[in-house]
C-alpha cells in the first residue's frame, strides 16, 4: 500500500512541476508578445484589460493567438530550411 501512495505522490509532484513549467512558459510567451506591441496596441491592450477586468485572458486574446501562430510558423520554417 505504501508503494502506491509513494508512486501517487511522485506522480503528483511530476504533474505539479510540469504545470509550473507550462505556466512559466506561458508567462514568457506573453512577455515576448507584449514586448512586440506598438504604443497604440499597448494602449488598446490596457483598455481591454481595464474594461474586461478579471475576465480578460491574454492567452485567449485574438492578438496573442495570432502572434503565437506566427511564431510557430516561423519556427517551423526555420526547422524545415535546415
């Protein structure tokens, strides 16, 4: 019985560290995205965040999703060109 418990705890720890990595990675992506915004876009983002409050989710915003797709396409192109 102890082995199952220890295994479960270990599995939970692995999932927890995986979630932490994913959260950190997402935060990095958001930081990269916001650093590419023009002053006009930054103003628009600030207004959206102010108006939508806690319901605003950068990860689901159309601008962030388009930027992320563009980044992935660029990465794919670099990989196929090698």
